C-alpha cells in the first residue's frame, strides 16, 4: 500500500497540490530562476519574486507554456524541489494528476513521465482530464448528468469542455488567459499614453479594477517609464482603458464558446442550456466576468466558490472516493502500449 497519495494540478503559472495524509491543499508559483544559464538559483514563490526584477545573469523561466510542459528538465527539477520544500514527500507514494483537456496523448504522457521518472520514485501515477476534475470539484454529478459545460480560465489558456455521462463529448483549448489579458492592457497603455508598464503592473490593474462592473470613472496610479522622456514616472490609468484592452481577448473566448455549442449534440446542448456554464480557474475570480459571459452567450453562468483550486479539490474527492477513482487512469494501461 502506498504511503501517501497526492493530487497534482500543474497550471502554467501555479502548481496546486493535495496531500491526503495531511488533508491539505497548498499552491506555489510554477517558476524557476537559473543563474548563469546553469545554476538553479530559486524555485516557486521565491523565483516569482524575482520576475521582472532579476539581474541580467539570472533568467526567470516558466517551465510550462500554454498548458503543456515546454522545459521538461526544468519542470522536473522544480517539482522535485517543491515536493521536498518544508513538506517531506514520501518516496513510493501514489499521484493523481490533472492534465489539460484538449492536448495530444503525447503531451499527456509528458505529465505522466514527469512524476513516474522523478526522484519521488512514485509507486503509481494516474491522470484525469482537468475538466472532469473541475466538475467533481464543483460537486456536479459527472456520471449521470446529460450535459455540462466547463470553462476553465487559466494563466495562459482557457479550457472549454462539454461533458456528458461521465466522459468528454467535446473540448477546445483557447490560447487566451491571464497573461494574454495582461499583455493586452500593457500594450494599450503604451499606445495610448506612451507609458511603459510591466506585466505584473498590468496584472495588478486587471485585478484591482472590477472591469465588468457599472463603474466607469475609477483611475489607479501606477509606476512605469515615460517612453518619450525615458524616465520613471507615475500615471493615472482609467478603468475604461483596461476594460477596452480586455474586450478583444474575451471576444475570442466567447466565439470559441459559441463554436463549441454549435458542434454539441442537440440533447446535450439542451441539458447545457438548462444547467448553465460553469467557470473555474484563477481568472474566473475577475469581478463581473460571470455576468459578462451570461449576457454575451445567453446561458446562465455560475462561478466556482474557489475557482483557482477547483480542479485540485476535484482531485481530492477523486482520491477519497472509490467510485470516483474510476475517472482516473494510468498510461501504463494496454490502451497506451504504443507509447511505451
């Protein structure tokens, strides 16, 4: 019997972990800082503190891009260090990993390999589609519901999924997320005011403003660099400018929702119109986003209570329930012999 079981939700910008023995969920930034291109300088939250502030000899890297692993060795080192950091991960434990929905089987296998070949010496590794973990985390009856629509707004991607009868009907990965919104805000501020701000400042603007509320006159003073004079200054940025910057990326998400609904079988679509669309992921916390999507699509929209940890909460429930454990599977099964 495994000494412990862990649930891992590896997001582009944050790693969420459920520890069964301690019965707790914790999260840390999915970042690694490398000095002189070879020496590991910092990992996790410590590395994220250096983002946009690090000296030239230190490179701050996000090992995952657009929902999949882009730097395998860095990601493996980061995960191994986080698993040891203040938390003694038992060797020979079991892991259940939430993987992105609309990615190739080879990309899913990379998540499996990440843990199975790590120094954690995992006893067993099972994977589950993130949208299914989200649905379980939302307390939805995944196996018996005729139609569910889950929209996971993450750091770099938005995962749209249609579920029915305990399985996936349709899914789509839209390459629009929090980072897309932040770059859009920073670009519009630069073009409108000849004022250069960093991505973290743009993120702060997006989070502080309730950009989908009735407020139209708020402003926020932020630090940046005047592009004409070349000197650091502070300027007031209006909520209307931030709202305008978010419009186009959000419209892309709305178009993708329409496209997925158009392809959904009629009976499943009827159930979705009745049950509504469920929002998860860190960006789902944005004030007013729920109302914006509901008005745009014409379907009731509900947001998870804690959308940022919804998937890992689902993993917790899958780990704790013998019945729900059937939703997870191993890539060592006969169906995946061709990938060995």
